[in-house]
C-alpha cells in the first residue's frame, strides 16, 4: 500500500467514527489518527528522518481485554535493501490489563509487527516480528518487558530478543501538559546477532527519550527528543550513510475519536 493510500484510508476511517460514537455513547471502539515529523520506534527512525501518517482502531472490553490494529508508513526496509518494495507497517495486537490496589496497573499481551511488500530476494529475512509483553505500573511510572518469539525485524533466529523499558508520564496539574521520560534496552539474541556483534556491528543498544505533550481541544501535540548509544556508522546506518539511530527531535499531532 502506498503512503497516499494509507493517508486516505486513515482519514476516511477517522471521519466515519464520530457518527458511530453519537449512536453509542459507551462504545468500546475507538480510533486514532496522527502525523509525525519522524516515526521513531525504540530510538530508531523508521522513516529515515521523514514524516509519517499513522492511525488505528482499538477495542476495549470492561473485563480488561483489549485488541487493535495500527498502521504507519515506513522506509527503513527499502533503505537497507532498495530492491524490496515495503513501505507500510501494520501492527495487530491483543492483551488483558487492569488495575489493583488503587495505584497499580498491569497489562499482558501479544503484538505482531507486519511489513507487507514485494520483490524479496532469495535468502532475504522478512521484518515480520512477533512479541509477547508484560507491564506493571505504579501511578505515573511503568516498567515493561517485551520478548521476541522468532526472527526479529530482519535478524534471523533471534528468539529471545527482548526490550526492557521504563517510562514516566507526569501531568502538570490542570494545564493539559504532560512531561515524559523513557529509557529502554534492546537486547538481540541468537547466532546471527552474535555474529554481528563479533563483526563490530551489534544490533543491541539502549535508547533514551524526553518529551512534552499538550492537549488543545480534540488534538494532542507532542515534542520529543530521543537518542541511542548505538555505534555511529554501525548496524543502524543505511548503505547510503543515513544513521537511523542518531539523536532526533520529532513533533507529533494526533487525535483520538
């Protein structure tokens, strides 16, 4: 799917949701759409510093079960392998979460990262990835652990690859402003990852992010700066010399329905 088609689909879908919400005030279905100046995932640019149109649909049951689908345009696969045509990420997920003892929260679930495309050369390891996760939160602090079930974002035989993250989200009173801080450690496992590490291009790294967001009417605006300790010119540098792990500021505007 091209970026323009993705944009049209998300906008039309988002515009259709309010009419449903009017008919059912307590609808368990929600939708979201957004535009970001740079799609950053775990500290790594997915769009080589370019903008992304994003959006999805979610379902949340009173029991704590939730599921959804989310999509964004990406470019990193084609940036590393120009022959491959793959410009969209489509995530599907489900889980179960809730709260206990007043200030504590939890969530466990599964995520599938899908990267449809064409022109995959022989021996090419597709980026499609499966993860299970668990998180525990206390007030405005959350710890989350994600565990890869097989090939991981193009690295073969990477079962056990994991991501540990700590997130803080602090609202500033009634201002509508929220300050955020994040630390994450992406650790790759498996023979392929070990071989890359021995060659001096390990995919394992840590990432950091500071952010500020503000709600204005029905929209949310967020400005974030993220960086990693990945070696410059290493695993996350494209053949054209673009370092996707460099420090980056990104502005995002989004709306939920």
